[in-house]
C-alpha cells in the first residue's frame, strides 16, 4: 500500500492496547481534567493550565511558589490504574540534555503526581505538520541533529536496562538552544519484564513487528525503540510514514510483511548512508537492526560531519 503523506491523526493515535479492527487514526478521547486551575499541591505547586493529555494521563503547567519557577505536573488517569512513580524514579536517576529533569513526587487526593522540568518549545509533531503545510522538507542537517538528540537520550536509558516503547513525534520536544528532549515515559519498561497485558502497548504507526506478535526477546526490548526511531527518521526525511493504513490490523500487517521503503525514492538528496541506516532500523528481524542506540548516534555523528557545507 502506498504510504500517505502526513495522515493528520497518525501521530495522535492513542497509546493503548488497540484491538486490531479499529481505525489506526483513532484520536484520544478527551476527558475532564483531573486537576483544576488554582489547585495547590503540597502547599506550593499552583496549577495554572493543562498542557496536554494522552491515553495514560495529563500534564499541567504549575507555578512553584517556593522556588518561583514554572514546572510541569504529570498525573495518570485514575481509571487506568497507571502510576507516575516508576517513570519518575527511572528518570530521576539520569542527567542528560535529552531527558527531562525530575523534581519531586507527591499525592493530591487519590492522584499521584510527579513534578518535572517545564520544557518550552514545540513538539516535533507540530513542527512536521507546519513544514508539511508549507510544502517543505526538514533540512538534512536538522534531520540528523534531531535524530542524534533522540538516539543519545535513548542510549542513556537503554544503558540502564530500560526501554521507552513509545518513541514518536508527539513525544519529542524541540526546545531553545537546539535541545532535543524525549518525553512521556508513561509506558516504559525494564528489560526482561514480561506480561500478556502489555503485549501490544504502543502507537500503531510506530510498533515494531515483534511487539505486534508478542515475541520481543528477553533483554532486547530496546530494539523496539530502534524500530520506532526508524519510523520517525523516515518521516523526517520524506514527509511520509513508511507504512500506513486506516485499519490497525492492516497497518500491523504492513509492519510485519512489507519491505522497508527506501527514503531516496521520495527525496533524492538523502545521502545513501543515511537511507541505509533508516532501512536497517526498520528491519523486520530485530537482530538485523543496529544493536544499540549508541551505535545509531555514532553513525549519525559521522554523517553530520560529512554533510555538504550548503546544508550545514
């Protein structure tokens, strides 16, 4: 099936356990806010505005009255039984420009919340949609810089035995100072943990074949992130998803059976080494992909140095 350019809701597909017969572009169902403007958490975090929401929870902007700064507050939807604690504990152990800083954990009524760095900027999703509306591609140097930032952040969490499992444009922030920030670790998982209940967790346009069929090898969860970044890389280069269908079931079949498309077929200025890397990341066999995000970041760094001066 021919990939469709920028299906508007493809990036907005709900992160969830999605039945195979439902539309791939199913939007997130809006729910009433779990916190309200003016709520005061822990006597000092004043809720100011809702920044966004997804299948797993909501993120609010708040003002820290004690340190006089704006922060972000994340809470899980109560009905999901989700928790922000594991996400906060995992991220609090790291310090990297591509990862959000964690400040505190707390509870407000029956809601557990995490206080995080408030990252300003735009999501990669919004940036891509803006360029698409203008009929432009992302410049090659920006493509490599964005992919490098994402891969470096993922390399850090992978080194600790964690996998993100929901790498996609809405979960990447383009912040001031050319900072690339990976967000939303709501469905991350430690390597080697198993459970039928999360067999198909993720966003359908970015799901690796082994996730779809529930055959992720023990200790190789990070290769799911390699595949998802390959999808993002293809989008950045071509303005299209490598695989697309209106039906989740049909989309999954494409992930399982369709050969990874060549980015140069849609954009002739893509360097062959970069096109080959993207196709390798999209390999059906997880063992045929680059075997670490550190390797991906290293390859991207080499490519960035060799880009023609005109695009650097």
